[in-house]
């Protein structure tokens, strides 16, 4: 449980360091990696704690509720997909969750007027969605990079642990 909380807080702190203009936030990548290796309960903890840690650094607003709704929707998608630690599973997970995540953020931005100041009309919604497309594209690229980094760190950590404690390597039983 401690490892899950540390992972979640680290993802939130890293997310708090990046400007949304850059389009890089590791929370979606953290959720995808967590889905490969952790229990569903732990995935929820990673998502919610990471998002709250991020907003603790940058400040809470009405948009915090929107972010939490987006994270919960990603958790639901990940749970439905039954993610596995494979490239195909991660790409499918990213391909399914990223559009929904960014759609919720764009609509939430339109409702709360956090970044976009478009009017509360159908034309304003369309304008907000259109203006969020470049950010969504950059963010998906950032999610791919962060997912790769997280999986690489996980692999290196597992390798280092088994070098230090070889007894942790599962042994095949011979019958």
C-alpha cells in the first residue's frame, strides 16, 4: 500500500511541475501502468491521490472536480478493458481512454471557464472543443512517453531487486 501511495504522489508531483501548455501530464500514464500490475482498488488510489497531489501543488479550483471526473472515467475504461502488461494492451488502453479523458476536460473547461472563455452556447462548446485539439494531441504523445518511462523504471527496479535478492525469482517446480 505504501508503494502505491508513493507512486501516486510522485505522479501527482510530476504532473504539478508541467504546464498544461506543454501537454504533458503523467497521470493517465500512471493509471495505464497501474492497471497492468495493481489491483483495481489500488488503481483508484493511484488516480485519485495523483490528481489531488497535483492540484495541491497548483491550487484547487472548480476544475479539480472536472479532473476527478475525467480520472474516474479513465479508471472505468481501464477496468472494462482488463489491461495486461503488453504493448498492445497499453496502446488500446491509451487509444480508448485518452479521447474520453480529454473530451471531459474540454467540456469541463467550457462549463467552468477555466482556460476558455467561450460563451455557454453550442457554438462556444464547439469552439472550446476545437481549441483543445492541439493540447490533446500533445498530451497523447506525452502519455506515450510517460508510459514508456514508467514501464522502463518498473522493469529496471524489478531487475535491481532480483539482483539484490535472487531468492525473489520464482523457481520452476520439477515433478
